[in-house]
């Protein structure tokens, strides 16, 4: 049966992860994500899982990758400074194809910044934080209930595509409390990784059949050993210096996301069918945007909201499909213009794109959005 509760966003992340099958959490406390570690420490032993507080964020992501390779659904949580420290092993997880979920509850920066203040300054880092060409899936919730349901989807995508998935929350959502009705656990769709068994010393643990992109996985925890490395490797998992093999490997890693964008990408559209102006936003910023759009509609203005839920890959096809009826786009985000670049690239100059941002650790209000909407095209105001 469904269950009505009063819940914080960070708490919803833990409960949703447990519902998805998460049984291992390794992390290091950092505001504004600390409640995720606290709740995991409380809840995981109740569910037969394990919680470990590590010495730092580098060790945290390393432990999570090891637990996942051994067969456990695993997660860690952090904020901007810790997310920076995790980047090397995020690249390792992408190259070695180890599924896991990394929660980043964004706060104002740079550096330690404003530790308890809202921001969305990690958007580009979520895509390009680690080095090299690598696959990325990143999701961003805008409510407590969506945090619960979307983190389940994060685990499902991680397992299906054998890759780390970034759960890009922000302080607004992480510390928000809302009354929510959690779905009946029996109705949840839970993915489990595709498994395989290999015989012989030279196990083809990264073999992918023709026309497929994701190899089946066999965890160490069920008695089989094979080589896992962050180096370019052949199908046996051992390092290679072959440029041909390395090129095929990295191309496949990218293709398993790029060729499945329709399955991975989700957006929320509100009042977009007749909209002449689209307000684009993501995460907790959508709260103020929705209020502004509702007021603009009440005034008779044709304004709609376009919110990427999957923020990487950016849902460019969905946005392009709306360009025929749009005269203007307003990008609203709590940074200096990061998703703005993706919107501008997607639009390609066919529609006017304005921007409203904030980098001082305070929130953008509905009134500010309405004021920006009321500006005539070409007017410039300080952000």
C-alpha cells in the first residue's frame, strides 16, 4: 500500500535508494548532504545492508565501486568540494563499467563557498568533471516525492547501462520537507544488472555481442575473478596498448548512452503546447519557475515551463521539437549560466535566449522571474 509521510529531500534519497535495492553506502559528512549519510547509517543495518564512514571522499567512491563490483547496489553522497575529489574514480567507474549512484547535493561555491546555501553550480562538472571522453547520466529532482522516485530510476539506469549515475540534487530540494505519498513498493520497477558466467582463465568479461553496447556483468562476490582496470582494456579486462581496441572501447562507452537517449532522457513540460515563451530550468529552481508561470498564465501570457529531469544527456531533441512555436526562451538557474550554454547550442540562434541567474547563495523568486519575463527583447539588466 502507499504511505503518507512528512519527509525531507535528503531522507527521500535514502528511502528511495533502499527501495531500489541499495545495500551499501560509503561516505564522508559534508553539508548539505550530511543527512543522507546519517539516514543511511540508521536505515541500512535495518535492511541487512552496510554503512561505512570513510576517511574522505576519495575513499568513499572507491569503496562504493568495490562494493558494486562484488555485487551490491551501492551509493555515496556529497556536495561540491567532495564531488570534485571523487572525479578521478568516477572516470574509473565509467571505464571499468561499474554501476553505482553518486548523490551531489549542490551548494554555493567555489571552494567551500557558502556551505548551507542553495546553488546549481555543479551542472557542467557533472558532465565534464573527470578527464577524457566518458559517458555520463545525470538526473535532477525538483521535489521530495520526485527525489524518492527518481533515485530509483538512477539505480535502474546505472544497472542497465553499467555506469555511474549522478543524482544532481541541490540544497533547496535536499533540505525541503513536504508531505508525500510514497508508492506501494510492489508497484516499483526495479532493474537488476544483466549477469553472465565465464569459463577458462582468459574470461571475456567485457564481451559485447554484435549490435549491443553493454556487457553482462559477473560480480566478484559470487566466486568469479576477472581483471578490472581503469586502463584501456580488451574483452578479457586486461590492459592493452592497441589503439584500435582502445578506440572501439571508448566509442562503445559513449554509444551506450548516445544510442539510448530516448530511453534515458526525461523532461517535464508544463503549458508548452501553446507557449510562445518557454522558461527552462532544472532541480529546485523549478519551484519558483512554476509559480511564475502560473501567474503569467493567469495574466493571459503564453508562458510555459520546460524542465529537463535528465540533465545529462541534455534533452536537445525535445527542446528542438518546441522551437517552431516559441518566440523566446528564458533560462533560469542558480549559477552564472551553465545549462544556458546547452540551451544556446541547441537553439542555434533560432530563438531569443535570455538568462536569469544567481551566484550569491540566495534563491531566485517568482517575482524576479516575472519581472524578467516582462522585459522587452533586447533589454539588459544586471543579474
